C-alpha cells in the first residue's frame, strides 16, 4: 500500500508543559478510511492540527504525499481538505460562489466542470444558486465537504461529520463518504459515534493521553479483542450460582432466568462443553442457548480501561 501521510516520533508540548502528543508514529495509506477514536482531550484535534499545519509541532516529522509539513508547508497543505465540526459560512452567499471562493484560496484556476461534477456528486447541484442560510443542516454539511474538496486534495479530514445530524441524514452522509473513498480520496475520520467507525472505517486508531494505544484493521481488531457471551436459558429462576459452577465466573441475568458465560472464540478450548456438562449435573434444566459478540464500542471501552 502507498503511504500518503507519514508521522514519525511526533511530540507536541504546550507552553504550560502539558504533553498533548507523546511520540506518535502513524502511517496512513492512500485510499483508506481511518477512524481516529479517543475521549475528549485525548489528542485527536492536536494531531489533526499538526498534520494540517494549523499548529506547530514540538519535535518529530510529518509528511503528506511526500511533502514535509514544515519545510514544504504550501505543497503539503494543498494536498489536504478539512471539514470542521462547526458550521461556519457567509450566510447570504450562494453555494456555488462559496465553493468557488474556497478553490481560489489555494491558487487553483477556475474549473467549472470540476465544480459542477463535485456538486452533483454531493447532491448539491440543484441548490447551487441558493444562499447558505436557506439550506438544512445536512445540506450545509455537504457544502462544507464541497469547500474542502474544491481544490482537489488527496486527503480529507472529517471532524465529527455527523454531529447534530439526525439518523436519516447520518446514513446519507455515510453513503457520501463511501462514494468519496471510491473516487480515490483518503479519509481521516474523528467521531464519537462508535457505530460510525465500525461501519465506515478500514482501520481504527485509538488515541488517549497523547499516545496511539492501538491501530489495526477494523475486522482484525474485532476478531482479536472481542469476546463472545454464551447465554444459557433455564426453565426456573436462579438466585445463586451453584458452588460447582463458581470456577466458570458465570453471571445471572436480571430476570434470573439466564446464565451468562464469557469466552474467547480464538482459544482452542472455550470451556463450553465442560460448563454445559457441569450445569447438567446440578439439575438445572436448559431451554435454549445462544451467543452474542462484543461490538467495537465494548472493545474501545476495554482498551481505555486497560490504558
């Protein structure tokens, strides 16, 4: 895979000696969607600001498409589009004028055909002559994406792209982001919606206290760290775990009719057969068994807990 963003030994220390980023190393590949997850204050915004040249780095190196963000700032910045969380526009300007102006800020020559195709791709062409304030919240977010893509960048940063957007519009935005990836744009996504990362991203990077705790393909991460739970339905209430079953660390469900057993599907011996045999010996009558698997949100919480 071709690396489009290369970060080596990045540190950011503020004037009050607060360490915001601590020896961050990260490669982002061309054409992927990578989700950057972390709690508030973890370092997500600082990392993006350093990559985009909005704030200075203390030490380390960042290259975007081969251009150093310090030594070749202009070339590096031309490769990047940013979609901020806040909706900030000139409210009485037309959509098409706003997008064209953003293109000109990067010294790009006018290209009516490119802007037309971009607005059509984002379902904005029929609204090109409307003033910004007349648009819905979802359409305003599309205009933000159009502004960020107006100068034809290779990389797009999306900071909480669906914050404050209802469920229907959120799904519509997800489709838009996927279409952008299909057109060759590399996307770095920060989000508080774990389901968004689980649905959209090829890879997940977890950051906390200025450090990258883990980075992996989404599917690998779920396979490697997820747990499964065996839910054992019984025909009578269970008030207490039988002493013979204590070693399995079972839980009793709230309605006291189910036993729950956590196990790792990656281990050769899950202990399920032994457990079911022991339950049978206690005289508990089983009605049914089922399994459920941890989702990315549960894995994320577990990673932060361990950190």
